[in-house]
C-alpha cells in the first residue's frame, strides 16, 4: 500500500518531528512525487524496527545507524544467497 | 499459555526495572528483524513481547497477579516485521550489497558461482543509482523542477519539494538501473545540496536577513524594499530604528511541517555614507552630542 505522509505517521505511530529527524538521518528514504513524499508498508515496518531499537532496546542514535546499515547488508546478502540457492537447483538455465 | 514471569525468566517479586531489563535482554536476542533467517524467532519474540505487555504495565500486572487477567490477554496483534518486506522477491529499496561485493572479486569457484548467479538472475531488481544535485537557496524554499543530466547523457526530471533542507535525499522510485526479467527497476537516490545565499540564513522554518538602512531612514523611518526568497516586498521601517532592530515578515519563511510558513526576520543595520560627507559632519557637530551616551548602561 502506498500512503502519504499523514497516513504513514498514523500507521507508524510517529510524531511528525520524529519523522523529520529520521529522514534527516536517512533512516527512512520515502518516494518523492512532484507534490509529496509517499511511503510503503515496508517503510512502516522499518519505522517499527527503529522504534523497537530506540524505545524498547535502549539503542542510541549512533547505534541505530550501525544496526540499520548491518541489517541492510544482511538482507542484501540473504538475497544473494537465495538467488544462488535457486540457481544451483536449476543448473541447466 | 506460559506464565509470563517464566517467559521473561524473572521472579514474581521482580521489580519493574528487573522486568524491563529481562525483556530487553531477550528481545534483543529474539527480535525477528535481527534474526531474519530464524523462523521460530517471531513466535518466541511474540511470547516475550506478550509477557512484557502484561508485566511491563503496572496496572495490567496488578490485575494479572490478582487473577483478573490470564496470560492470553496480553497477546499482541498480528504484526508485520521489516524482514517480511526486506526479504520479498525482487529485492527491496534499502538492500545493500557491500556485505558480499568483495566475494565476487575472488578467483575461486564460489566467486564464479556468485558472479554467474548475479548475471543470470532472472528477476533481479535493478540497483539504486546515486546522484547529487545542487540548487539555489530560494529554490529550496519555494520548490522547483530541475533536470539532472546523467553520466550516460540521459536526463532525469526532479521535482524539488518546497522547504527542502540541505543534504536531504530524494528517492525517485523506479528511476534507477533497470531490473532483469520481472525484476523492478531500482530507484534514483538524489542527495540535494542547497547552495548558500550570502543574504539569507535559515533557522528551522525561519529565515534571517540583514537589511542595510541609511541614517535618515533610521531616524525618520520610511518604506524600504526587502528581498525574500519569493520576491521583494515593501516593509515600513519605523522612525527611531537602530542597528539590531529586528522586524518580522510573517509567512515569508520556509514551508512549515503541518501547514503554513515560517517567518523572515529582518535585522536592521544602520550604514553611514561611504567616504567623508562634509554636510553630515557639519550637521552632527552642531547636534547636541552630550544629550545621548550609548555607554551609560555600562556597556563599556
């Protein structure tokens, strides 16, 4: 689902000031149309992860930066391995 | 349903701080987004989170201890974790290949397999392309449409939203490298640099501007033209104005989040004519110079 800023704030349970800060830190990078920024369900889930890290796990901003970078790398790696696995099952392709 | 105290591994007499510490310790280990390959992590995490929902809230804990709530009353609603999107087919916008890119540089069989797989990937999402773009200060306030020339000679139209701040990244979905097969194109990520304007300084949604005025305008007042990012406006300088007097042009600042605009604050600066002015000198020498001493308040 594609949502506008207000819908995203509601779904993610964020204050607008918090969102502005997270955008500034580049923790969230929404789509930019000609008139507004738009968010996906993935952005909402990413916001929940950031909120969990900050509010529930006591991670500070620098820690969130590091964790997100590693999580993004981990998913990149998982994609590569998923693809490798599927290619190995279809050797004739 | 397990006893929430057992789930968190604390005694029924544990303090609120002990319960929070136990939850954090377990949650850090079990959070599904920190264990994307462990299918059981979500169930375990839900159990821990459910126990903490119950015991982390003093009122709910009291009711549970009194037998008014059972452990199932604390179950969380269905929740989608980030890993559900990050591991979806076709890749995701935040994925980063820097964790394994060096593997493909090696000469061994594994690296060759990885390279071949990368090349043959049937439905691979295109990679994100990073660009930078410089805009004028005024454009950052009013918004603008810019055309970015790409290294391959192509162009990309970028709509700059009003109120953009220096360093902000704009994501244009689908404007990155093309995907293969059914893979969607990557995104263009454009970091925007706002060229400073020596006249204006931005402070949040407000803009600061220093306006030079003449001695006669300061003493007698008058109407002056003041530049703003959206064009010059006329402002009245009251008589008896001084260097440092600050006037506010309402709504002439950057767009404010949630609607409206910030303001432009105009700080006056009294400037004497350049070079000697015999007429002014003669006038001031006749003026009763002892009538006013700006250092009387102890400034020096």
